[in-house]
C-alpha cells in the first residue's frame, strides 16, 4: 500500500504540472505507428528506423491502445500493477535469500526509493517492465538450481529470449550459469547442459525478430541503434553519458564519416558508420577505451556529470538529498556484500552471488557502451536487497555492542 500511495502521488503531481499527460518516449511513437499505419518504425536521424528498439514493449503499448483507445489510462493501470509486482518480488526474494527482516526492509526500500518511484509512476518507459522481468528471471534461475530439472532451464531460456526482446541488456539473466559452473562441488556437466539449454531457448525465442530484421535490412541484427550507443560511450572526449543540454553533442565531435551518415545515410548506413568508428576508436586507443570504461563503471555506482539535468522540476536541494540517501544505501550494500562473502547463511550463497553476477554483468555492459543514472535503476531492487541485509548486519552488531557494554557496566 505504501508503494502504491507514493507512486500515485508522484503520478498525480506530474500529471497536474504537465497538462495531465504522462512522459512518453519512442515506444509510444512506435505503438501509434503500429496502430495507425500498421508499421513498426520510429523517425530518427532523418530515417524511419525499423529496428530502433526491441519489439516487446512497443507492441505491448500498441495492444493496450488497441484495447483501450488512445488514452494512456489502461497503460497506467498496467504500469502500476507491474510496479507493485516488482515491489512484492523484491520483498519475496530477499525474504527467501536472506531473512524475514531483510525481506521486509527491502520491500520498504523498494517502495520508497526515489528512482524507482519516478520510473514506476509517470514514465511510459520500458524500465519498470524490465526490472520485473529481471527479478522473475532470477527467481526462475533459483528454481533451476534448487531442483536441477532441465525443464526449468528450458522455461528460463524462453523467458530470457522474451526479456532480451524487451531490453537487450537483460541477457545478464544468463550470467548466474557461469557462476554456478565454477562453484566448488557443482556438477559441472549438468550445469553446462542447463546453461546450453537456456541459451539455446533464448536464441530460439529471438530468431523471429532476427529473421524479420534480416528481411528488412539483409543482415542479422537485433537493433540498429547499438552502434550509436557504443560510439556515444567510447569516443574520445566523452564522459560516458549523453548530455541533455546539448542533444547534438555527438555530432559536434564526430568524424566526417558519421556526420555524413547522419546527414545523408540510410538506417543501416548510419548503423555501420557508428559501429565502424566505435571499433576503430577502440583499436587505435585501447588504453583510452579502458580508461573511459573504468570511468563509466564508477559513474554507474555514483552520479554522472549530467546528474539532475533531466529533472529541472525537482529542486536542487532534493537532488542533493538523494545523493546523501544513496550514499547511505551504497555503504549498507557494501556491508551486505561483505557479510555474504564472509559466509553468511549458506542458503543465501548461490542466490546472493547470482544477483551480484547479474548486477556486475549489467554494469560491464554499460561500462562498454554508455551509462546514465537510469541504468542503475534497472538493478536497484537487487542493490536494495544487499542494503537491507547490510542494515540487518549493522543492527545486529550494534545490539551485540550494547549488550557487551551493559554486561561490562554490571561487572
């Protein structure tokens, strides 16, 4: 109820100050193009991009409009339902992996964490659904590891394929298989077979989209924006994130091949230009690439130079307060990770390290590509589990210290 109240309050505040219209992005444009023109495309860089993003979320928006009309009311109901499911899953997984106390505290954190509240309320954005899919994927992996049954790996693989068509970095759901494979005592042949089944099913699920893109572009690819996303993150002079105050910042510092492709090229020619220049930049200056990747790694965990520029409606004092709150949560998360590392409850070992494997895989993906604060929101529920476990550890240490002090006073 707390999570619903906070999200409804944020939603009503935003709607009342923005003409009673939620914040929409490319997904809504694609959905309306499907609705009105029966075509999947997004106008971008002078072209109708037909592979701008994965198909699941735009198609979902299209179906909701098909049922509910042009109004976003049905979407809001769906969006809030997914958000509340995410809070419940966060609580439930922390309860199972750590403790009842950690589960309750994690659920409270997830209900109130400002980044989650913002993305779970007024944004017509894929992130809330992606978070939910990530948590379900980890729950399915836990079932695979607990039962050892191959049918669960097949189900998980199909789910990962669906998740990747929602957001490509959700391939990270497969990362725990690598961890499971190297754990001492794990039946490695069986684990390898589990991983191969899951990966194979994931590939099977994305094949129709690959085939569609091959028919459209004559090439196997998932999206035609991945080259640009890579180049934004690695070109010389970048800080890693994009700059909302200068939307054309990339073209200002782009080489002639990219500027020419942006001015005159087709969707595929633009994709090729970005990808070629990104790869060339990595090969010419690998040390610079690694340096920038390390910077983006840090930005993922802290705040980028562009922090707050998208949220001019929120006073600076509140943005600074969030930094303080996040610093506390980060410190508690470190304590939680250390507690697991030092041999916390044996039942939480594989699930906890699986969650960490997923987090680190997503961090590494964005350290190679580009990073913004919203990317951290994707793993925030997992992050908050460790914060809650760390808070529980700190509380237990404080209680023991008070007990020793009391006993000392009595003696």
